[in-house]
């Protein structure tokens, strides 16, 4: 019984670490996700463009950037409306690997996504109702397909 109580205390403490605000390194250690670098690789038709997330921020000091702004920085003349998108975490995670997140994202859906400048964690804004597996941590790539 004492062993189970001790295990429960450890699990509660770990859960608290995941929700506490911390620096970028603590965040990824708590999630067991390798930290992302400064750029995100944006891929289409075998071409890769590395985009520095902080550099595309229109607002000085902004903490997050719309994902479509990364797309525009990488492929400014390519209309994203007929493409489908997948996100890749630093640990190789793809949302489509989960049963609840089987479809690739449309550009309309991607327009609701923002990426944290420091941690590269993706959030969904404006009330788009998608499962949690689309909220990828430490994004290192956006892959587009026709």
C-alpha cells in the first residue's frame, strides 16, 4: 500500500511539472520531447525551406506566430488552399499517427494554428474543435502535400 501511495505522489508531482510554467529546457524535459532549434523546416514537392520562427514574427516581442506565416515565408508564391499539411515534432511525432487525428490539415484549419516562438509548441486558437493530438510539441517541420 505504501508503494502505491508513493507512486501516486510521484505521478501527481510529474503532472504538476507538465503544467507549471518553466523555461524551454524544463518544458521539453518534462514532456520527454527534444527541444526544437530556431527554425522549422517547411517542405513541399521534395523542397525544404528552413524558416526562423522568431524572424517571421511581425510583432516585436510576440510569443507566438501563425503557422501560415511560416508557410508564406517559405513558399511565398505557392497558394496553400489546395494543399494538406502535417506537423512533425522533434521526437518524430506526427498527429496522423493517432486514431483521432487521421486526416491531414487543410489550409483553413492551419489558419487557426499558432506556434510558440521559443518552444515551438503548437496551439489552436479561434475555437477550432480538433483533437488534442494536433497540438504538437517542439515542431521541427511542416510537411505539405498536394
